[in-house]
């Protein structure tokens, strides 16, 4: 993604154009240089984790690897598959419950990437930097 705040499932970002009293929406997901049009419905946190893990699994462990994974999570809009929200039914505030589910999805994604690094023999020679935008 190039902007921020795009939908997690449709990968579309909308911008209001106040002077014209309208809104323009566009796909904001790329696969290399091309618009990635085949991922509608795929949750971006899982999509990015799967792609990163695939790159790791295909990479020659005898060669260095630099991999930058810019997770969209946890960021607005608050969207997450129901299975990640289910453990947090006791949280009364709807947005807080969604946020907790999104954190769990991101935690699972980081765990999957870490596992891929371990399975390919990269882990003992890996520097993992985890950061937020704030």
C-alpha cells in the first residue's frame, strides 16, 4: 500500500474532494509495480505475512536477505476477521474489542514470519526490528 487507512479486505482507499463535494476511491495495493487486483477479500495482515513467509521459504539460506515488512496493522480502519475478535467477547467497547482482535492478528503474523525464518535457518543470524509509526 502507498497511502494509509485503506480497507483491510478490499484494499481500497477513499478520499473526499470537498471542493467538488465528492469522494474518489482507488485500489491501494501493489504486487511489485503493478496494481494487485486479485486479493479482494484477503485480510491484509494475513496477506503480508503469507507473502513475507513465502519470500523467506524461497530464499537461499546461504545468501543474505533483507526483508522489510510494513504491516498495515494495527491502524485504522478497525477491521479484522471474526475469529480474532471471538476471544475478546468480554470487552464491552466494540472498537476496543476490534482493536484487540487486530493486535492478535498482527501477533500471529509476526509469529508466522518468525517461524519461517527459523524453519529456513535464518533465525540465528537475524536482526528483527519491530516498530510502530508513532
